C-alpha cells in the first residue's frame, strides 16, 4: 500500500497514467499526485539529470523564468530581509537576481551545496524543486524550521488541474519530477503547516506567509 508522502493518508487511487508507462497515485485527501516508490530515480540519476540543465544568470530564458517568482514576491520583502534560495541546483542564479534587487540571499542544494543553511530566514524561495521532493511533508517541516515567524515562502512548481493530462503533460516527462501539486494541495499545506496563502499566480507560483 502506497501512503501519501504529504498527508500520510491511505486514501489513494493508483490509476493516474503518466508518460512512458509511469504510474502515479492520487491522494484524495490533499490532492497530491506522486510516483510509485519503485520508479523514483536514485541520487546518481538525479544528479546526472540536473547537470544536463543549462541554467545560469547568462541564460536569458532561465532568468525570465525565475523572475516569474521574484517579481510578485518583491512587495512582501523589506530591504533588511535575509533570504535563502532552497534547492538552487548546480549553478546558483536566483540569489544573484535577488542581490541585484538589493536583498541578501544565501543558497542551498542537498546535492550540490549540501552544507545545511543556518536560519532563521525572512524569506525562502523554492523554485522548481517541490516536484523533486520524495518526502514533501519532511521538506515542509525543514522549510518551516528555517523560516522566521511571518516569513515569506515563495514556491514555483507547475500545478495540475486534471489527471487526464498526465500521460502527455510535458512537466511529467522529467523522471526527476516525482510529485505534483494541485491548488487544493497548497491549501492543505497552508492549513496543516501553519501558513497563510498570499497569492497563487499563473498555476505556477505560490506565495505563503508563516503564521507561527
């Protein structure tokens, strides 16, 4: 029996068909869609895949992509705030973009920059990493522990709306994308982990405030 790695319920349907015969489960409680444990990539496969990405501050398309998360969040940030780019990948970029906006921002990645960050942070950006979480509940607790009360968490991950899209959905083709979130999933996360939902933008960017 597969148990939801976010809310730990067993109320799931093992019938979400993904690309290339990948099998996903849908949690009826929190609407998380997650891959079979047996199909998840190992750390070496993950690292190889991440190194294939041509992402840096010199890639205009990548910068434009990250700005989808940065620009809506700026109104919630103050000049003296200290932030963290959580899951930055092999070439930290978002922290440099935020520094251009006048904000101090550190970076962390469990594979490429594995030294644990020292909180507490006024804001955390987690762009294109939530879909890689094998254990999203554990990662939420980690993020919560790094964030100050009233701190801002900015998440970028593509939300799903209809399970019938998965077989041909480009976002699900990446073998390192193992969990997918619905708008209701983030409502659950907010209620369960003590966040307030400030904004959900373009089915991709979610801005939360720590109410604790």
